[in-house]
């Protein structure tokens, strides 16, 4: 068999993994791979304008499509620029493989030009990482990287490839299987435990399902929906779980937590049986941990044993893929019609009480004179196609999108939940648009966040990616300002964004389109126009500057202690 | 509440694995009291023994996280087990005319070995569990300790105990 270079083997390995798109940025240490990629016409390379953008794009691509996102960057600054993107994917369990160039093995540790200890720097924010020291290992390591990223609880994997490894020769043989003795995720839940949780659920009076991003990662929305409807159990989800259960279903309570709905937060506080599925009891969800679901038997279904009883003591854990576990639950329930009918009867008063909460304390905002951010989101929801993909930045724009954009299906909402990365939304939208060129992709942005990766305008224009960026422009770092207003005596220390570029002119300078909206009456037309225009569009909504996100649970308070409008 | 834990960790014998393991402790502000690492009979694997003291819940989380590391094959916490433990010390003690005999006598009582002698010092080697080593050091301190080095703890479960367990 003919020997090929490490760089060629790299491309062959990507082909074996079925990779069609790579996001990245070239540099000295990866020139050999870029030289090969130029001729690999079956793999589309997307040149972002910053390595952080490349990883967010790969992340958005992965969230929207369910496939592994791939990024390729150079050594040193190229690699360090990916850290925020990797940490973002790590916190939200997104399957991404990042390949970084490295200086030649003979130079490693010598403070060579553009050298950084990439494996050391990314160790705490990757699921696993590799430094390839021998070209012979390269195919196996790439195989393992994709396997680890996409199985179990998914996450980012980094592969650091020194320049001499790219140039070394290898007989390319791609392994069919991986052999990792220390890695064997549990996919099937323990059947006896599943029976026990069902008997607890069937005996409960006020059950509620609290679902998280795990439901989306394991493609288990259909199972969740069937289970909830079969047993008539109301559902709330985390930020990451939005779309995992249809928002137009009568059992839907809305998101829970710091900016959750009144009904969801009250339901979790009052429930006697909390069924957590693919969620991790994040502090933004639980508020004061001691008073979270105080009356409940807590059931927790999760593929990651470290999530169980980490923040909140769980009574009935099941380790397994939540899709598998819910399928097993449905199977067990198939012979239990009588018990199911009994449960449905028992929970009726509970459901009625929740209906009352939903009716009496819905999400609401006062209609003012200027443009209300919530109104902009509602209009986008109304006018965008049902399968539109929505990404967000971080802060108020993100919370309003989560509250007011009613997601009916999974993989339509891309947001940085765990790390809370400003600048995530635009490149993530670019990644999603690459995955689905024919669909509408919208980034709901803030005037602060959008400036953190605004250079990706060039990427959108270069590849004709018609991402629509809806800037909720309030002239502030709105969420931080909101905290300052509520908890720091209104002292707005450095949260004013009064000096910002003219976003319309800026978009036009890059060759995109810009629309400015200053009157509430123009919102609908502007959204309609942006959605119908070809190419990337920035819409600059000059909204009321001091609108706050409500409900809000002050940090550290129990979640039934909500500030309402 | 904070008990001392000896945790043995079977890992792939590869560069960087120790950093991954240690990172889980240091990232949570846990001090590693002692550490010993060496290849097993299978040279592709290493066994680490870490001793640490800390909050039960946090340690439980660390053990789960250790299990989650790709290069970690097995984690055993010895806290609830019956086990033997050994450490080894090398200690260089002043050997003045009036104390030479006393140093040797103490060394004899503890079954330590003299591994180096000079006109002004003895170097002694001793293995044992923590209590024995502590007593030895206390007795030698008045003689004047010049240098001191100590290995990490190594542990092994007692066979009778494991038999009983497997019978049940």
C-alpha cells in the first residue's frame, strides 16, 4: 500500500467520518493540511474571520444538524482563540472536534514561534484531547476523537497535530472500531430502577417533568412528548431543553429557573414528584438549592453519572440515554392502562391549578411608547417559517428569545446556556446556515454581544449565507444593567454602549444589508422585509433602553420568589 | 466528618494522564497529601494511589469525575475497606558521639535499615504505615534530622476481606 502524508491521512480520515464541512482559519503550522484541503472538493471549507468564530460555527452546525462539528486552526494564537468556543461546547455538551496545528515535535517546549501548550490549556474544557506524536497514531486518534465527541454525554475533543506529523508518511488504514478500556457510557437504564420510578410516578399527585438539553442531544423529544401526554404530566424545560417539548401543547408550562415562568417555578416548588430528564440542576435553574422542589421525590434520568446528586440530592437516579430510558418506560407502561387512568384522575386538580397559574400570571410586558424587545421577538416568531433556526447571543436578548419565541420542535434554538458566551449567536447561526442552506436562520442579538464576533459578517457575505441578525439595540449591556438597577442601587458602571457603530452602515460596509427600525409601527414590515431579502441582513431595532426581563428570581433566592412585572 | 481517603486509580500509562487526574483535585481546591504512580505488571497501564482528606460529597463527585476520564480504567476508594498500606522514608540523622548508639537503637526497634553511613550521619530507610513512620520521626527529631524524603502511600486490600466479600 502506498504511503501518504499525515496531512493527506487527515483528509482521508475526515472522509471516513463523513465530514462535509470544516470551519477554520489557516496559519503556519497547518499549511500542510490547508495545501491538501484546497483539492478536497468534497469537503467545504468555511473560512471564518476569527478562530473563536470557527468553533462557534462548528458548534452551531452540530446543534442544528446533530452531526459532529469540525474546526481546523493553527498553533499558538489560533489554538488559544478557540478556547472560548471549546468551553462553550463543553458546558452545553456539544459534539465538536477541533484540530489545531502545533510546532514540530522537536520544537515543542522550546518557546517556538506560535507555540502554546494547547493540550494543557484545553484539558479542563474538553471531554478529551490528544497530542499526536507519531503519524502512525493519527488515523486511530481521529477515529477516537469523533467517537468520544459524539457518544455518551457528547462534548468537544481537541486533536493537536505537530507540523512534522502532518509531513510524515503513513500507510493509511482507518480503524473500524475504537478500543477504549476506560470509556464505556451506559446507554440502557437499569430495568428494575425504571420500574421503581414508574411506580413512584404513578403514585404521585402533583408530578412535573423538568427536561433539559439531554432530551435534545439524544433526539428524544418524541418520546418525551408521548410520555407526558400518556400520563398527563405537565412539562417545563431548561433553556437548553427548549424545543424538546412543543410549546403549543397544553401541558407546556414554559421555561423554569431565574427567568422562568410563574407556572413552571411554582409547579417545581409545589410538586411531590419531580422527573428530571437530561438536565443537570444548574444554579440558574434551582435558585436556592435547599428550597428547590422541597416536597418532591426527585427522579433523575441522565447519561452522565457525575450529574446525579451533584447539586441536589436525588432519590431515584437512572443512568442511561434518556431516549432509551423513556422508551423502556413507555414499554413498561403499555400494560398498565388502569394505573394510568388512575393517575390521570388524581392529577386533574393539579393540572387545573397549573392552568390557573398560567392564566393568572402569564409572561407579560407593558406596552410602552417605544419598541418593546418582547414585541420584536413575538413578531419574528409570527413571521418566520415554522422550521426557522434561532440562535441568540447572551443576556436579555437571549432570555426574551427563550421566553417569547415558542419553540415547537428540537434543534431550532441555539444558545450558549452553560458558559453564557457573548458573541456566540452570530457564528453559530453561520454554522447552522451552512448545515441548512435552504432554511431561515436568525440570530437574535444584543448591541453588546453582536460586537464580540461581528467580524463574521465577512464570512456570511463570502459564502452567501443569508443569516438574519435581529439586534435588540438598547444601548446597554442590558442584563448587567438590569442587575445594577436591581441590586447595585442603579449605579450603571460601564454598561452603557452609547458609543456603538452604525449597524446599518457597518453591514453595508461588509457587503451585507442593513435596516434600522425606530418606530414600533415599523417592526412588522422590517421583519418581513429582512426575511424576504436575499443575503445577510442586519436589522437594528432601537428598543426601549431600560426594559427588564421578568419574571426574575434574584440570585440565591428560592425560585418561587419571583419579581414579576 | 472529613476522613482520610486512599484512592487507587488504574490508568493508561500515557503522557498527560497524571495531569488530568490531578486537575480534578486541584480544580476543586483539594490538596493531595500523597501520591504514588508506577506502571503495573502490564506496562501499558499505571496505578496511582492518592491520599487526600475532604468533604464526603465533594470526594464522591471527584471519584465520579475520575471514572469519567477517558484514560481512567478503574477507581477504588479504600475508605470503607480493610487494607494494608505502606510508605517508605529515607532519613539522614546527625550521628554525634553521644547519640550514635541511640540512633541505632531506635532504628533497631523500628526495624529500619542503615543504608548509608558517614562520620557525622546515618541514613536510615524505613517502611511502614503512617503511624509507625510518625513515631519513628518523632523519636529521631531530637537527634537532629539533616534530610528527609518520603514516598507516597501504596495500599492493597486484605485478602481475607475480599474473600468474604466475594462469598457474599
